[in-house]
């Protein structure tokens, strides 16, 4: 097996120069750098990653802790993280915290013990111990999908010089949810229910905020009975939807707050023999590959999941390059995908950005069907 010394002899340079080229530890003249790379290719040299990490104190690895990896949304985020890491020469170690705060701390500690250079974490509903651990050990971390603003102030065992501030990458949540509500209201619905996610998650809180904002914009009152928690999973949403349908005055339209809960809601409607959108209109937060195959086709908010993952890697690498720079939160725009489960005719539109500067009325047909129903049985 060729060694770094063999590469140096072939390229006519010192071993130190080869090290600088391969590790990026010092600028090297372009023609010298190319000579080293040509020698690497010709000899088939493979760097000793372990030995290099001992010298540089870097393993060129990233720890990724996300729950529900089987969820298509997180699967696409993982693909974005993996592509971004590979592009920059980093390997990826993956763990599933199962949205359990205790398990979350264990897997993050295990990743840290494997000397990853930094971490990308989708925090649980109670991330206080997680934040405490990462802060005490000064682990470069980017929080993904869910933000932890407000948690840091309650962190325990923070460093003496104050709690660490963390970078965060997520999608916009409030405004896109509001747009779904105003779209349904524009179609004549006056009782619009929300199947919300797991309490404690920032995505849950922000989408409830958006739901309330949408009602206010549409001039509709907020009714606490119309908001139920599906706990971000299918079975919970099935139970929550059944609760809504059992009300004396059930909703005529629903917004589901993630893709897994959309499946549970559709099951609950099927079990009651209800048809979408004839009996009840439906819009969902999260688009997924087969949403276009349902009948009716699902009107949805699509998150830029792969870009969220790729952006998290870029932010983490910027943190590694400049550890003392101010922390930042990056929010990416979502897309309103207008289909037919809301009750609109098939417009053939593939989707458009969901931004506060764009009126929700632009997504409505010129002559929307009106739903002034009192009850759905």
C-alpha cells in the first residue's frame, strides 16, 4: 500500500507539502498542488484518516441525530445532509433519538465520544438536558427543523461564561400554515379544524400560531375545540380526528400539521365513510412523493427538506471555521402546492412559494365553491 512518503517522492516534494495539500492546512502553489494530486491518483494512495485525525484533532465526521428516519420528510433531510457532507469530504454518523429526551442525550453523547467534529440535531420536545450537555462540552451544533429559542435560558449546568448559543436551520412554519387556513376560508369554510403536532415542539407551536393568524386574517373566531393534538404521528392523528368529528358542530375543513398525521386523518375519515373534499376539505403541512397520487390530490405546503439538510451542513462548517462568530437562525421558504383536496377544481398548478408578501387570494379560483355546511356526520 503506497504511503505519503511515496507520494512525496513521486511528486518531487516534501512529505510536509503532501500533508498540507491533503489536509488543507496551508496554501500550496497551484502547480505543486496539482503534482501532488496527480501522484495520489497514479499511486492509488488512500489517506490514513485515523492518523490524520491525531495530527489535526479533526475526524472530518459529522454526527446527525434525527428521529423518525423512516418519515419521508426526515429521509429527504438526511439525503441533503449526506450530500452536503460528502461534497465537503465529511463522513456521517447517524443516530435516532426517537423523540425521547433521555434517549436523545444518550445518542448525542455516543456521537460526541466518537469525536465527531460537530453535530446536526433535530431536538426533542424537551431538549434542556441536550442543550446542557452540548453547552458544557462546547460541541459545535446546528439544530435542525426545530428551534430551541427560549430553552437556552432554562439550561442547567451551563458553562461559567454563559450558555452556548447555537445555530439553527428550519423552514418557515407560521405563515405557510396561515395560508392554508385563509385558502380554506376563502372557499367558504367557517369551522376549520387543526390536527396539531406533539406539544413542546417548536414546529407545533409555530403552526398553531399560523393557524390562529389565518383565522384572524379571515375574520373567523378561534375555537379551542377545533384544535387537537395528533402528537406528530399517524395513530395519534387518527384519534384526534375522530375527536373532531364527534363534536356537536364538527369542522367542515381540516389542516393537518405534518405528513404522518395526514395519513392518520385520512384513515379516520375513511372509517367514518367520509369523502374528501365532498364531506370535508383537507389541506396538509408537508408534501410527500405520493401526495399527488391520492384521489383527490392533496393540497399541501411543501418544505425544502433536502435544502434544509444541505444548509445545515454549510452552517456547521462555517461554525467550525469560525467558532466565535455570532449564532444565527436560517429559515427557508416553503411552497404552496395547490391541488384538489381543498375542494378546488384541478388547476394543474405544481406549486408556488408561500411567502407573506404574496396574497393567499392568488391561490384561489375565480369562482370557488362555497361550503356553508353546519355539520358533517
